[in-house]
C-alpha cells in the first residue's frame, strides 16, 4: 500500500530555513494533491499547503504564504516543504499527506494517507 | 478563512456507550467535510469524507451526518481503541481548516 515518510533536520536555528522531504513508496506520484500539515506541541492541526502532482497548482495557508513553498519531484517520487525565516512558533510535528482530490477539487476523498510525522524544533 | 468549532472539547464516555461529537463551520461548507481520529504519538487517520462517507476500512460504528454549517460524528458503541482526539476539517474553501478537536476519554 501507499506509504509516506517525512525526513529532514530535527533542529533548525531561528531565522533559518526549514526543509523537509516526503518520500512516497508503494505507488507513484501520478495523481492527486500532496499536502503538508503541522501540529505544535499539545495543539491542533494546521494545514500548511498542498501541490497538485503535476506541480501546476499550489495552495498555501495565507498565515504562512510569504514564507512557504512546496515542490514535487515525480522522477524521485517525493515532494518537499521549505519554510523560511523560522521562529520558535514554527516548532511542531510536521506531517505529509496524500490529499485524494482532482485538480479542480470538485472530487475529493479526504487526506487518506499520512506520514508518521517528524518533529522539528526551532532553537538556537 | 472558515473557522471550524468543535464541541465539546472533552467527552467522557463509558465503553459500549454512544458518543456524539459536533462540528460547526463559520460559513457553509456544503458537504465538504472530513473527520479524522488521532491517537497520541500517531498521525491522524481519515474516518469520514463528504460529511457522511466512511473511508476504506473504517468500522460501521462510525457515522457522519450534516451539511452546510452543522455536522456530527457519531460512534455508536465505543470500543477501547476509539478513545482518541477527533478533528473535523473543511475542504470547501482555501485555506483548508481544522477544528480544535474533541478528546474522547474513558469515563
């Protein structure tokens, strides 16, 4: 079955850039949106953004829009997150997920596959 | 941004009893609502999409209802593995938004 695995540094210094990768196994990235979601310690879920598998369409949370970018590399079967100018408020568990939807979002079957999450701490 | 409000924040239920969780949207999201279950240290798990359609492999004791701004997740007879935090999420408008969660705990 489809599995997602996040990877990247667990510690990032303030003002630097957080970079994470989500590697997809068990299937090719050949359809749907691919999302990033985060969860600060002891808090709820925050959607960061997602990208359509072709890379043609991206949506970001306006609360992060100026600092975030998501890209996809279908040749390597992975997608990535970059978050610039991080602060302590960006400390969280970061999840990647498959957002099973058509490009126009008319057909949508939910975020049905998730990675296990990776903890990122922002600290000097 | 559509604000999703879940109630109650905590629900204390005995095993075998029925649990009813509520989710309200600040504006209509039609039926574009999903429910997720999250256990400590784990990723969320999709339970329901389209407000009422169970995801693959989800037991029939989980059911969703509602449309517009008012939604309900019902667990008909709580099993030990159902004690967790439940989140609703709308996908009618960007940004996608989650509710704050309802923790279902053992009474």
